[in-house]
């Protein structure tokens, strides 16, 4: 979790000069049990709770 916060902070710092709107986190989650996580790597992976394949959550 801490590593994700560091990645987000660094991304915000680097993009600050170009910012023109609101930054929305890219989220992934499990359709079966409803867990949600921030996307921080190329592979979505599997749910730690139930083992189902994680999907991109569009909001």
C-alpha cells in the first residue's frame, strides 16, 4: 500500500506542469466478491480473497 502511495505521489509531481483537470485513479476489482484496488502494474492479476480474475472498473 505504501509503495502505491509513493507511485501516485511521484506521478502527480511529474504531471503537475501539464495538469488541466482532475486525476482519476485507474481501478481494478473483483466482480465476484467486490474487492477494489488501484491499478499500479501492467497485469491485473487475481483476487486475493476468492481467486477470481480481476477486471478494470470503469466509473
